[in-house]
């Protein structure tokens, strides 16, 4: 059967009626044409719209980098903070106001080089925020230098004799750090990305979505759409998302990046623990009153 | 009524209960109605025989610092005690272990070093401890009892403190009472030859005894702090420890972060939501926070940072005091990043500055740094705090409903340069705050006129802090009008400046002292007027560079004389007075 034609007018009407445009700001994205990051400009509004989370109750927090410009392109509350510091800023916001939906957006340099010290602590505390990490394996905003996820022998302006440092494995790290939801998406498959974003945001606890993305301007050889498109694969059939060891084994197979949910579990969130501390303190105070 | 002004020093090894003895003594005497100033010196190591000295000054009139000479010295340990014999005044008491634990060589015993005029009291401290409790652990309680007995103090306030301190430790309270009584009975039976006299406390001074950090915590709680974030560091940690136990009782949240960068980032994140948020650190932590404080300035987010200074750069001397972080507090970080910096001068000031810092942070949408130091953080004073919080619960500039909506300008230019802020969760207030230069809407903008206008906004809005309601920005003491010598002081060392000024006036020098509490924005008119009243001006402070003197000279274009020490210990009143006297004499000679 021949594919049904898509008429522009009908599509525009459908988008306008969907409600997702409410989440878009008037500012035009500053990314290069073809950048993988455009997938989130559409994906996140779609996910929030479907989940029925109002723009006024959403805070998008970022650090510095190409992907970190994202808060300007959505019509929610936004905090464009410092290089590497999005997670602690988001932790402060969520600690002070549980009612807000807090989404952190960042890149590989922001999250795993300068900000690498914050990731384990956000994960182990199980703070109820979502971390969308766009990994293109390069520093784009400073015009193409090596990042902590750049491949071995990757050639950049700061590795003119090629990168010889072992790249990090963020999925494996997050699994060991204690994240309660870990998944992977690919910017070239935006519909799946939107679905995974939705699931990550709906998860109660710290959710980490690793998003493979090309840098069309500064990486012409390694993570191109062509190469990534060939590499990425579906979850192996029967993958048990409650099995941490299976998730780790999957994350270690970097030659075949599987897309989907690696691992999910339920654990007390940071807010739950704060409430528990308040309960214990009240008990302590009551005990003191009784004896003293 | 007999005026009391007695200083007691207790000297021993880490682990001998030296600091605990000082604590029980000062708490009991505060309970008896005396005024107290107390400051302990201890090494960085928890054990390992480093020297500990607990000092307390007990008075019936308000005092502002410790005295140069102690009236009573207790040596729990011969090695550490001997160098301190010289600090005991004539006819003062030296109490020491009569029978040392190990045999000592000739000359290694305290008794061989007591100076003519000092009154020795050899006490079988260890023997009494072992006889009453079966262990040497209670030596410190024997000594506390001996002092109480020797000077005819009532046992009751001591019992009360011992019972409270060891309430949850089974028989320990009973054991310690026994050791106390043994010391007391011996002290009371001893023929007293010194002239140290405790007068009656007179009118009971209804006060709480707190150290500076505890007063900061009280100020935070009274100001309604919502969230606190911190990373342990000497000498600021006890602020977090106090709040960690108190905030949850009020339903509030405290988080120990992974480092100081995270501590300030979370504080600013919480401040952005409208919560009252604070962190506490020392110089090394403040250095790490510098970049994020700049974001607080740029994004105009309220935050409060308590900084308790310690000695030296890098790791320095963590358990010693210094005032060398003024420059980083005022100027740390890159770019034009104005902030409010206030420095209390005593424990009562710690409470007031802490509470007011939250008002200012909110009112002027800025980071506020409250500068303490180890000497102030750890110094105990009897203070009368208000029963009801004197702080505003909400100091935010009101936001009009009509401001919200599509055209809401988070960074609108206004008459007072403060823009009413919408908080996350408010409909129609969506905006982005950013560390990039931005226009009134918060959109990135690098135009020359925008950067100039926004820079002006961020600087000018802070000037109103100089007349912030119910806040002492500066205060003058001593002689009015023209004086021979003026002393200009800040922070913890102002107490010594004040005592030196009193001493100079008693010696016939016309003298005044000005304390400056708000260091940024700087009260340039008031300080200039004071300098113009003074024949010569002395700026004593605990740093090598003369950081406050530099600030004063730069702001007022007037010369000052510096007096700088970096001994890791508080300034000495007599040393400041000597400088004042030198300046007064030089002026007289010049006039002749």
C-alpha cells in the first residue's frame, strides 16, 4: 500500500490543537541546522503535554554548552546556570519545592567532565528529577574539542594527534551510582525519544536518559547520523528492566548501543527521606518533652 | 556591690577534658548570673597530646574581650602548663597536679616555675579522681570542684550543669558529682592566700550563653530559614550541626552536599524558588563558591553565605583564627560582581546579622556574605536574645498581578533597581534566569547599552542596604567630637579595639572607636567623617596585608595607621593600646 500523503495545512492544524505549542517559546534555537538537539525541542513539549504538566509548574535547568541553551526555547520556568552545575542547582530547586517538575538538560562535557562530581550524588539521593544528557562526544560551543566521551583516536583541535584517553561509559556509571531509572535514546529517532522522555519524567525518583546525538558541524567522521543509525539497535528481546546485572552487561556492550529502558526500580526519594527525618525529629522532640 | 572581673585559664592535653572543664565552669557561672566571655584554643588533632587551653572571663559588668592576664591558671599537664605561668597576675592562683602521673625530672614540674607573687595551690588531682570514681578520667571535674570550693561558689549551678551534660550517660553524672564534691571539699578547706574575689553576681543577668556559630543558627531559625546546604569545614561546621538537629523539628530541610560548589549551587537553586536558603563555610569553601556567587549576582537570586575565617591560604591553620578573607568576600570571583558583606563583632551581632542577612538577600535580590572567624564562631558570650523574632518573615518586593503575563519582565528597570520576581509555580511568570548578560525579559543580550544598564542596576540596588531598617551599619564609641586617636575596627577583633579605647581614655588620651559592620556597600560618608575627627587613625586587624585598612584608604582617600598580626590568636588589648599611645605621643611631640 502506498504511504498516505501528509498535507502541511492538516499537520499544522494538528500540531496547533495538540497543546504542545504552549510549551514552546518565541526564541529560535541557536543550534546548527541538522543538529541532533532539535529532537528535544519537539520531544520535551510533547512529553510534558501528554503528561499534563503545566508550563508554570515546570523548571528546566541547564549548565553551559550547546544543549544547555535549551531553557530559552521552552515556555516554562528556566535556570541557565553555570558550566557543570545544573544538577546541584536543580537539587536546590526540588529540595525547596516538591511540587515542581524539574528537568535537567546538558551535554557530555557539562555532565561528565566539569560536572562529573555531582552526578553520583544526585543519583544516590534519588532526587525526583529527570536528567536528559545529550551525548555528542565533543565540545561544540567552543568549536570542536575532545570530550570525556570522545572515542579513542578521535581527532579534534585539542587532540591533533588523536584522542588516546579511554572514554567514559555514562550508562554504566549511572547504574552503579544508584539511579532508579536508566535509559538510552537516539536523536535520530525522535518519536522513541519523546516516549522515553515521557517515561523518564513520569518515573518517581532520579531518572537518567542518555541521548546519542551527532554534532553535524564539528564531527564529520565518528558520530554521524549515518554511523549512529547503523550502530543503534533495539533492546534484546526479553530484557528484564528490574535486573541490574543484565542492565550493566547491556551498558558494557558499547559496540551495540541498545535503545530503550535499561533499568528501573523504586526506592525512597530525597523528598521521602526529608519527610522521614522530620518524622524522626518530631518523635525525638516528643520523647524529650515526655522525659524532661 | 563588689564588681567581679576574673579570668580563669585551664591548660591541658587534648583528651584530658580541658575544654570540657572550661565548658562546665562557664556554663555554671553563667547559670549563677555572671556575664561570660570564653574562648578555647585547641589543636587540629582530636587526640595526640596537643595543647588545649580553655579561657573564660567572668564579670558583673559587660566586657568585650579576654584579658591579657589571667587571675587563675589550672595546669592539668606540666609540659603544657609551664609556658602559661607567665600569664598569671601577681597574687593570682596557680592550681596544679601535686603528684604527677609519671616521675618528672627536676625543673619539669609546674611548681619549679611559679613566679614570686603568684600563689601556688598543689592539689592531688589524680588521687582524688581515682579515689572517688576509680579512674583518672574525672581529673577535670576535681579541678572544677576545687575552684568552686576555693572561691566559695555555690555547688548548685555546677550540679545542674553536670546533670544536664551527662543526662543520658547512666552513672556518669553521679560519678562526676562525686569527683566535683571531692575537689570542692578540699578547695573549701584550703587556706586561701590569693586575692581573687568573686563578688555576688548581683542582679541576675537573664541570658543565654552561646558561641557565635550557635547564635548564627538561632538567627537563621528566627528568620524562618527554609533550607540549608553545607559541606563540613572548620570552623563553620557547628552551624550546620546545630541546624541539622533543629530544622527538621520545624519541618525544614537540610542537605549535606558533595562539596562547596554544590552547597552554593543548591542554595541558589532553593533561593530561586522563593525559599530562605543559606550555606556556611570557611575561606577554602568560599574560594570554591566564587564563580557561583557571580551567578547569584547575575541572576539576581537571594542567597546567604556564612563564612567563618581561619588562618592562612590553602589549608593554612584550620584551628586558628584570622581575618584574611575580607578581600575574597568583597571581591572574589570574576567580573563586576557586587554583593552585600556584613561582619558581626560579637555573639549578639552574629544573631542579628544572621537574621538580617535573609531580609537583605531577599529585599535586594543578591548574595549576602556574613563574615565571622574562628574566634567569633567559637567564642562564648552571655547574651540576652529577644523572646520573639525581630526579623521580617518575607522581605520580597511585592509583585503586582498585572505585571504577570506574556510580557512579564523579570529584570525590569525600576526606581530602586529591584525588579519584582515571579517564582516557579506562578502562572504567567515563566522566564529564564541566566548567567549570560540579558535584557529586562531575561533574554540573552550583549548590546553595549544593555550591559551598562544592567551593570548599573546590579550595583545601584545594593546602596539601599546602607539604610536597611533596624540594622547597625556602623557605630561610634568613646569620646565625641575631635579625638587624638581613633580606632577603626571590624569583625571579631573589634572587642579588643573597644577595650583598648577604654584603656586609652583611662590613661588620659582622647580616643574613640568606630565599628564597621557593613563592609559592602561601604558606608563611605560615615567612615570619612570619623577619620576627619581623628588626629590619627589606627586600624588593627588579624591579617598581614591590612585588608580592611586598604579598603578604608581606597574608599576615603585618607591615610590610616595599620596594626596587623597573624599569630592565629586574637589581638591583645595591651598591644593595641601601645600603638594608640605611640600615635598619641607622636601627635603631642609634633604639636610641641
